[in-house]
C-alpha cells in the first residue's frame, strides 16, 4: 500500500487517497469491535465516528508528507536528466575556443591528420557525421587571421577529440597564384603541442544514421574525410543499414585511410567497400578493386537506385556524378553533396530560402555596431563582406560562397538580399554577409 501511495506524484491526490484508505480501515475496525462486544449504548457509536474522523485526519497528513521510494527515485531520475542536460549544454561553446594538437599523423602523400583536444581540458560535444570544423590560424606574414573549414574525419561514441585530415594544396599548374596558405602552414609548421582556435562543429551535409535505406558514400581524393565519419557512425549506431563505400584515387601513394576503412568493413558485414585507382602502379596490386575513374557506370554496377547517395570530392567529379544520377532517375531528394567552392553546393532540395527577396537598393547606410562605424554603401561596392573589408573591418569568413556559415552575424535592423540562396543554415535574425547586399536604405549589423 505504501509503495502504491508513493507512486502518486500529486501531494493533494496522495493525501486524499491516504485519508480515504485509513478512514475505511478504521471504520471497518470500529464496526467489527462494536459487533463483537455487542455494545448498545450511544458512546460506542460516538467512539466509532470519532475514530473514523481521527483516522481520516491522520491519513491525510501522512499522505501529504509521504513520498515513498518510487517518488524519491523519480525525483532522482529527474535530477539526473536535468544534470545530464546541463552537462550536454555545457559542452557547447560560443565563438572561438583554443585546441591543442595532441597528435599529427601522415595518412598519404598529400593528407595529414591533426587530432585536437580543448586546451582547457573541458568537454566537447559530439557532432553529426559529415559536419566540419572552422579553424582560425595566425600565419606569419598575413595581415589578418586565416580562417578555413575542414571536414571532421572521425567518429567515436565518446567524443574526446576532433580529427581534421587536411590535404596539402600545391600551386596550380600554369597559374601564377600561391599554394594553399592554410594547408601548407598546417603541414609544415603545426605540430604536436601547437594551439589552434576553432568554432563548434557545423554544417548541413550530414547523414541520418537511423534510416534503413541503403547509403552510398562516394568520394575521391580528400573527399574521403566526411565519408569515414559517416561510415563509422552508421556502423556503430545502426549496423544493420547497408552501406557502400566507394572511393577513387590516383594510386596507393595518395590513398589515405585504406586500412582504417577495410578494418571497419571487416567488423561490419553490411559495409561494402570498392576502391578504384585511376593510374595504379605495379606495387599497388591487391590494394584496389578496379581501374579508372569513379563514374556513374561504376555506381550502376555496384548498387541500385533505391538508395541515398552522398558525394564529396573535386567539383568536376561531383558534377559528373550528379548529372549521371539524375539521368539514371535518382530523385534529387536522395542526392547530397558537399563542396567549399562555388562550383558545387548542397542539393537545391535542402537549401533554405533567401532571407529576403526583391530589388537591391543603389545606396544604403550600413551600421557596423561592434566596429562603431556607420558607412555609406553604394551599388558597385560588392557584398557586405567586401564592403566591410574595404573599410578596414575584418569579419570572420571562409568560403565566401554562403556554404560554411562562418560570416553569419545578427541583423538588428533593415533587410538584405542574397545574391544566391545560401547553403549554410542561419540562426534566427541572422544573415550571411559574404553573399548579401543591402535591400533597405539602412542596415544595422552586429559586426
């Protein structure tokens, strides 16, 4: 009875229930006593009534104060849930946070991995497989910090570190432009013990791990990085989901994470792997499954249409596959891709609408509140980001194409018009200034 009473969370209801129960018990006991003694006088009946009233009062008070083990357990459970929620929220930081490189691993001729842990030794949130990390580098000779976005290339149940696997970019053939500033700095000068500043994981190129629909992960070159994260997450959290891991490289020297992916497939019977080398060497025999480039013909040989397709790699590679999948009849809603260049964006089915629409104004006052500047923007001054830079204001940015979300800022007044629909998700009352211009005669930004 006490255990049942303890399960009642409402104290008033618990009090009434206890009062009724005790009243019934006392009344029954008094009736039995009167019957056994065969009492005929008035006092006997008064005793029965008073006993019932007294029992009711005692029961009401007892029910009000009694919580019982079940209630205590529920309270403890609620407290644990609140603490868990608070702990989870405490892992997420705002703006920038310092991370220490605790490990540096050369994965291939071009790709090196950097394992990052928070300098403050605090907790960090896990991320959705496929997301990226935005980092800020202080590079000697550069007038301002260099900001870049790199896909997270690992996935573990308990997130204790972030892994970035970065390709060292070389100078393009025939072009008088410098080699990749950030990637070369990372490869040549960032070592174990170096400190890198980063924002929380972000990005909308993610896989829904709990789906049962087959997933086909297709990549070339350094595009393998988010695919490893996706494959590991699915294998750990939903191992029954069929997955194809299709990756293309030139030869064995440029093939990163080969053993890691094969080891994962050995532990997960539903993960099938196909490596294709475009120009294999004699010593690469046994490391790949076919020769040539990863194309739609290969995908059609391996899998059926009834799947989700995830693409990451060079722009020509993804463009070719997107066109091939479309001609094959695969719905756009089942094709997802990632690129940090203007040549490729996430499928239009997943793009949010522009923040505003309509004709741009020819002249507008832009107030940059953090910088304390109110400037007149005119048609021809470019995007708000370009205009800010031209006036000595240096907001954070990376892709300059509305993809990564690094340049997102609060808009306190006015409206902007996007030159093209952004790919990055934006917070409420926020805009991406890298692809927007003023739409109203006055715009106030928290920059």
